[in-house]
C-alpha cells in the first residue's frame, strides 16, 4: 500500500509584536534594555526648522529630542 506524504503545515503567521522583536534583536545593544537604531528622516524644511528650534530652546541635541518624542508617542499608544 503506498504511503501518503506527510502533510505540510503552513508556517505560523507571526503577529506584528513577534516580527518587531525579531527585527530589533539584530540591532546594536548599547546597555540595559536599549538598542541603537540608525535611520534617516525626510521632513519638510519648515518642520525640520521647527524641530531644530525646539531642540535649541530645550538645550538638547536633535537626536535626543527625537528620541524623547518617539518614546512619548509609543507610551501614548500603549
């Protein structure tokens, strides 16, 4: 009697949180539970100038300001 081929299970569909965890696992760890992410942002000149002005007023570098803005946005969504 011929053997039936073993049924192949379709791959399990990952939820966005699992995909994100896998993606971030490849980022550079910089201490504690923090990772370094490097990317470029394209903004309109007016928005870029407003962001730079805010960083100057708050006496922060623009990278630190953007980090704070992004962290606050994630907290609001949670």
